C-alpha cells in the first residue's frame, strides 16, 4: 500500500490518534451534540429575554439573577466548550500535533488584539467589556484568542479538503473565517455590548477597517497552519465534521442576529458562505476530474 496517499488532505487515517475508530466517531458526535445544545439554549434565551427584557417581569429573584449573569456565562461558556470539543477530537484523531500551532496562533491573535485595543490597528479602535471575563493586560479577554483558533482551524481544514495550492488554500480559508465575522461583529457589538467600537462605520457600527484587519490576521493564521502542514492531520477528521463544527459556532452569532432583526448581517454572512461553498464545490469537481 502507498502510505503517502494517507497524508493527502481528504484521506482519513482510521488507525491514527487515540482510542478505537468507533470510539472516536462517538466522541465527535457527542461533542457536536453538546455544542449545538448549549448554543441553541443560548440563542433561545437571547431571543426570548435578551431582545425583550420586559418579559422578565414577574419572574422569581433567582431567574433575574441568572439573567444578569447569563450574558457572560453563555458567551464565555460557548468559547470554552467549543475549545474543549475541538481539543478532544484533535487529541483523539491526531494526538498532540495540534498543540504547537495552537500556541503560535494563540500568541499571534493575542498580539493582534492587543495592538487593536491599544492602537486601533489592524481592526480600528475598540474595547472589550467585562462580559467576556478575565483579560490579558486588562484589554483582551483570555477567551478571544481561543475563538480565533477554533474558527480558523475548521476554515483551513475545509479549504484544505479540495484546494491543493498552499497560497490559494490560505486565501480561501481566510475568507471562510471572515464570513463568520459578518455575523459575529453585529451580534456581539451592536445587538449586545461584548465589545464597543471607538471608530464607527456603516455596517452595524463596525468600521470597514475591521474586515480588512480580520482578513489580514486570518492570512497570517492560515499561513501558520500551512507552515505546520496541519492538513496532514486535519484530514483525519471528516469534512462533514469540520463543516458541522464550523456551523455550530456560526449558529450563535447568526441566531442572535436573526432574533435582533439584523437581517443585513444575516444576509451578508449567508451570501458569503454560499459563494465560498459554491467555489469549493466547483474546485472539488475539478479535482475529481483531474484524478479520474
């Protein structure tokens, strides 16, 4: 058997990682189920009470206290849960190969966020509220670089399933990451005050510079993944799982935008994903045609 084939993106090595193949599949399914359940609860709570706090009238005191803590709990809890699910799946499928790129991506994204919150580069001037928990140097919440990693990696993994050219793969993966922000920023800075913009712009208060900053930061992060050759082990996880994980993390900001009536953000995100998804499908057909 030509084992070099097993290092190609899209080929899953069932024997790698930890545990049995059946156990790894159960872990992947359970992880997604937990993440979707938590996320849907968060979206439902926001849709019922967050959009219309008047519905809290008459509820017992404990419910009011929970509502007061829920904005921090669900936002931070979602990041930690998504990170835990991804880490568990990566350990099961690829061992500890993901740790080094994780550390580098965390450091780069933290540096980018510190520059943004200090000098307004590369995203524009903004500041995080206390809702996202403890922060590095009092500026960037600890959970923020985690979210960069757990959305950057599936974006890269999805692009890697059909795109062989490293530079093209990096560019497309960065666009997939950017599509997430088209819903994330309106949900977290316009519908809710998780961060506040000092420089305002036409897209729900977000300056256009932020999109540029996201794409450039995404290019750097995807370049890190490419240098580490992570596609050799992200391919051990099915494209279906990567797509499900990406979607699970998109559901939170997209659902909040729907509940808040931010239809421009919903449309922008879905159109961007439809265009990118269509492009990936065409690339896959072209690849299959070349292989046959």
